[in-house]
C-alpha cells in the first residue's frame, strides 16, 4: 500500500512534467512501453527489485533496454527514481501514470466478459450506451469466460454489472432456499 502511494506521487510528478513540457502523449507511450516490458518480462522486474544487484548495473540495464526508445525526459526521470533507491516501483509508476493519463483524457477502461466472443454490433451498442450515460471515451477490453453460460459481465473501475445467466441461476437458488410456507408466529 505504501509503495502504491509513492508510485502515484512519482507518476503525478512525471505527468505534471510532461504537461509542462507539452510532451504528454509521448511520455504516455513511454509509460506504456515500460509497463509492457515489466509485465512481459519477470526477470527484468526481479532485477529491479533485487537488493544484491548494484544501482549502477540496474541503471545500465535500464538504459540499454530503453535508450532511443523513450523520451530523454522519461529516461532521466527513471534514472532519478533509481538513484533514490526506488527502482523496484518503476513498474507501478508506469502503471499509475497510465491511470492518471486516462483519467485526464476522460478515457474509461471497461472489461467486458462474456461466454462467447461478441460480434461488432453488440460490442458497439454496449460502448454507445456507456458513452451516452457517462460522456467518456470507452477503452474496451474483451474476455471470454465459458463458465458464464450466457449474458455478460461488465467491469469498470470499482463498478461491476453482472448480466450473466450464472448470476441469475445463483439468485434463483437463493430464492428457493427461502421457505415462504413456514409459520412465523
């Protein structure tokens, strides 16, 4: 929890710096790249978190991977993070930067889980309903979960709308557990 707060503060500082320098979209692309490298390469994250590996070696590896691929500002910022002994939260900083960016740009990440892959018409209808109600740009991520049987599950931020047959069956089971014919007096 403490590391997340620190990552949010660093991400906010980088965000403010990017806005001030008018390179917000470029730094956002940098954060995407850093985040994807961290999520796809566990060894890289373990190297950043290792107390055995020296700071200079970590900086050299980080620089070799990202040099000429990210903005100088982002590289220097991450170098400062490493020099302050916070290199283990670089992944969290990049992730939090993306969250702040999406909030700033009024982009709502939504996860749509269904039993089968949805066709474009249904997908577009769901996006238009969300867009009309919340006046946001929807970033839709689709997932398939065959256990849902039918219907869909819509998740965004801390909100969830469950319109699956699995949920409806569970609700029916709860109703059948209630015996309406017991004398209560």
